[in-house]
C-alpha cells in the first residue's frame, strides 16, 4: 500500500543479512556492509541517483560469488524491489529523508486535533 516504504523494507532486510553474515567470504562480508551503508544513506535521502548504480553493481558482484546462499539472498530482494519500485528508490535520492514517511505524517491528524 502507499504507506509502506519499500526502501525502508529493503534496508531492514539488508540489515538482517549483514548481521547474519559469518564473514567467511569477502563478497558477502564486504558486500552486505556496503549494501547496508548505501540503503541507510538512501533512506535518509543522502544518496544520488548515480549512486543507485553502485548499489546495483554491489549486488551484481555478490550474486553467485559467495560461499553460501546468504550472500545471494541478500541481493535478491533489494534488486527485485529496485526493479519493481524504481520510482520510489529514485524519489528518495536527495530528498533529505524518506518521502513516504513524510507523506504519512501529513495524512495522520495531530494529537488532539479534529478527528471528525
């Protein structure tokens, strides 16, 4: 629905995979670190549209190059979400924060306000 930010969902999943990485192989250890860093910057609106390509490159460099499937699955959801919600990912770039959360705050009446 329109109140769910797919960038936020993707970021939380990347955080999970980064935490679960054993660190045995460099593609997963380093890839999930950089993937999480870029997703957090994107969620805060600090990433540029050009840097979205870097996120895609990191996922490409991880996929199929890790010792176990965790590294692969750490990329699948992000890349699927990026392809399906490309506009939402780009909308975050340079936005100074999550535009979905900003819209949600505008929809919720202030405490003590008129609730009809």
